[in-house]
C-alpha cells in the first residue's frame, strides 16, 4: 500500500468502530479528549484514515494496560514528538559512505 494512502480519510465511524471492535461512543470520546482528529466531510460526517485506526488501536491497547486517558494523551504526544525527531535525524544523516565533517 502506498504510504500516502494511509492518511486518506475513507472510513466512516461505523466501519472504523467495527474494524477496531470498539463502540462508536469510544471513538467520539477519543476525539473529545483530543487523542484523534478525524477528517470531516462537508456535511460534518467523521472520516477516519488507516493512520487514525492505528492510533486508536494504540490508544485502546494503552487503556487495556491500565493507562487513563490523560496519561494516554501524554504518551501519544511523546511518541509523536519522538517520531518527528527521528524523521528530522533521518533527513540529516548523510548517505552510507559519504564523508562527514569532524565535530568541532
């Protein structure tokens, strides 16, 4: 699957809830708490992407492990920040075999 396809909002709430085996009210709660931000159609219908589904699976796993929603928000924020930092570092790394300047 094309990586950019993972962020396309194609799943309705009912389908997302069924795929995640969660009640729709739980998906609404995750949104209210700022843990996930689904896209909206012009009519206001929520649409979830594959990335959103992965994020909600992670949230549900953390809940199963006993983490409360406030803690989950903190964990998810730190995981997002870590991913951004890693992406920045990956962009800065020279290709294999390339000369690097010595540190001052």
